C-alpha cells in the first residue's frame, strides 16, 4: 500500500468505521517503531514511511504529533500495568514485588522499560501544571499514582490509608525503580535481584510470611 492509497482511505474513515481499525493498526506499528528507536528521534515523516503510512494520515487519525505521543504513552502504561492482572487482591506486597521484579528483570522487556525511562525523564523536565497540553506533562506523576493505586489494592484494607501503609508502598516502588535503573545501566541482574530480594524478605518477615526465591538471573 502506498502513502497515497493510505491517504485516500483516511478520507472515508469517519463514515465507515475504518478509521478506528486503521488507528489501532498504526498505533501498534508506531509503538513497535518507538520501542526500537526511542522518543528522541521521532519525526512524523520517517515514522510514517517506516509504518507504511503518511504524515497526513497520522495527523488525521491522532489529531497532532502530540496526540500520537499521548496515545503511545498510554499504550506503554497499559503494557506495564497489565503485569498484575492475574494476581488476587490478597496477594500481599511481597508477592506483588516478586511478580513485578520478575517482569522487570526479564530481558525481553528492556525495550519497553527503556522507553518508559526516557518518557519519565522527559516528563520530569516539564512543570507538572504549566502546560497540560504537553503530552509529557504529568506523565511521571501519573505513573507513580498508577502504581501506588495498584499496590494499595494488594494491601489489607485497614492498612491502605495509614501512614505506615502509604510509606510501605512508597518504599517498595522506590526499591523497584532504583533496582530497575541499575539493571538498565549495568545489566547486573544478580546484584539488583539480590537487593530486591532483601527488601521483599523484610516485607515477608513483617507479615510473618516465608520468603520464596526472587529472580536474580
């Protein structure tokens, strides 16, 4: 399919429902491109050529380049948050930490996690409330909120809103995030996994549970 054909298809998309399907198709394709190349070099023309489309169609379907970035950020967040879907609500933070670290430490997830880190870093350079039209504004803060809510779902309800419960979630996030940064920088899964294991053992001891092995390789 040529870019001209693609542009012609976009013209009729609003009436026959094809726009939604094409939007999903291009979101998948552009997401794959960004996973490989990162955010820094993202320009509409080479991106469109790489995914068999055109800048006009991308702008038509996503509204703007910022709209495309927002859609890609949303897709990235969805992929990360899906990791806990299979856990029961009463799994407990130690077990949640094991599942998360096992996923974070998996080599096949490095492209996604490097993409997350790049987006997180760019978001930190934005004033959180200065320009909500920026696709990066608030991304880092929203990421923390997303994970805090998910962790809270696996704490005893009586503990969730207490200072100790809030601190427990914040510390687990900090340990996982710090270990992930070191893992991405060094590739040393054994050292970073051992650090996570030590923290999770403390959570187990605090809850009177036994500590299973944590992925370290």
